[in-house]
């Protein structure tokens, strides 16, 4: 369900990114109270066409009984309809429709030692994680390793510097620029698997970290995960969220051929229905032909908005950059990437 929210502020972060803050009406305070790491699905209608995009919340979470601070970071994407609108047209007082915060790339505050490896706008959800954790849990520490092209292109530069100033003993910040030399710190260059494998043990005690959070482009996240696994980190301590999969580093999806006369039964908001699956379409597309309220945002297997439980039957997923291995093992699939592999399939979006 989408709710209209009024824009309270639009802040220019870099030449190609902004932070947008929304006013949250009192009756929606609990609806929009978020857990650090969650994102918002935003919607606008242009010439009768619906455009949806997801953006991570960068503000710390707010305690119960207070007004939630709802602020997202948006970076311009070439040809991106929503990001172009956000950077060039969106103004204070405009109204944007938003779904309640969602996502499972989460760090609820708790004691421990945590670290993140991020690239570009991947810092956005991690900023919320680190700020909330350090402010609410005195026995927690956080290390942020971030990769950006240049200093001028670095989002939330002041915010991360503020965290370092406020908690110098509990927050470690490591910045690597891929296209610009720094006066101090690490040499320039990309944070690939080989470099991270050599670098991480020199920066921190890898085995002491209770949770690793990887966020950004597919290539960086994949390389960071491989590096951590080589360094002996258990898979259960690694959490990831992909922001971009169109840079040529990710495998191209292959559409699976559906069985002839396949049918889908789906439960959504307590109501069930059954429909034939047309040739070549995903299960999300099947549902959307009859249920416009089916949850989705990116349709690229990245955001996880369309997650559903596979009640019966089998499916083939083209891509999966949103579900953790334990989720797929438990029976969850991404409807936007799923095609029927059996004549009958049943999904439950409510579980």
C-alpha cells in the first residue's frame, strides 16, 4: 500500500546525488518507523505510466513515541526516470507516494563488533546502521570501509566524518578512492577480491567481527564476499545488498520456458486467486494482470519487495540478488524473477 508523503527537504550531496527528507503525518508514524538498513519503495505516475524505485533510508531509526526521520539518498542513474526527476525537478512541498519501509538487509542495535564494505551509494543503508548502533548501544563498535570514485563524488561525506568525530574509539572509517590519489590513507584503486584479501587483516581482526554488511555494485559485493570467505568468515555472518547489476559484471538472466498450460495460485492480503501463466512472463507479471496491488519495486531481483513463499510446485529464478541462502532454503522466491517449472505453482505473499 502506498501513502502520499510531502517532501520536507532536498539536499544536494554531490553533483549527481541528493538526500530527500519526507514529512510523516502523525497517523503514519508507526507505519514508517524503520529498522536500520531498510529501504522505501517510491512511486510516481508519468503520462499514465507507473514508475517505482527503491531507495535506502539513511537516517538513524527513531525510538517509539517520537516522529520518525525519513530520509533517503538518491544517486543519478543514466536514463533513470525517477533519479532524474529527483535531482532536477523534485522540490520541497511536492508529494511522493511511498510504501512502508521494508527489506532484510538489517542491523538491529546490539552489542558487538560490526563492519561494512560499501561502494558508492551503497553507503546509504549502512549510514543508518552505524549511526543508530553507535548512538543506542555503548558496547558496539563499527568499521566502515568505503570505496568511491573521487572525493567530490562521495555521498554523505560530512555525516561519516561526524560519526568518526563523535565516537573516535568505536567508529573506524577507511576510505579508498578508485580514480583519485589521497594525501593520506590508502593508495587509489578498486577494492577487488585480491586487494581486500590482503587489506582486511591489516585493518581489523577479521575473525572478531560479528557481522559483515556488503552493499553496492554487484562486482564489489561479489568480490568482498569471496574475500571474506577466503579469510575464513562463516557465511552466516555475511549480509549483502546489491545496488547495481547492469555494469556487465553480473551474469545475464536467461528466461526459462514454462510448462504448457501452467497455472499460478497466489495469496495476497488474505485473498487467493488462480490464473494461467502466459508464455515467457514471470509469476509477478501473472499476478499483476489481475491484482494491481501485488508488491514490487525494481523487477530486477534486487530489492526483494516481491518476495513470496513457494507453497507448492517448483519455479526457476532468473536472478536473485535479494534473498539470503537461508531464505531460499526455507522456500522463499522472488516473484519478479520466477517462472513455473511445474504445471501448477502456488505462492503466498503474506508469509
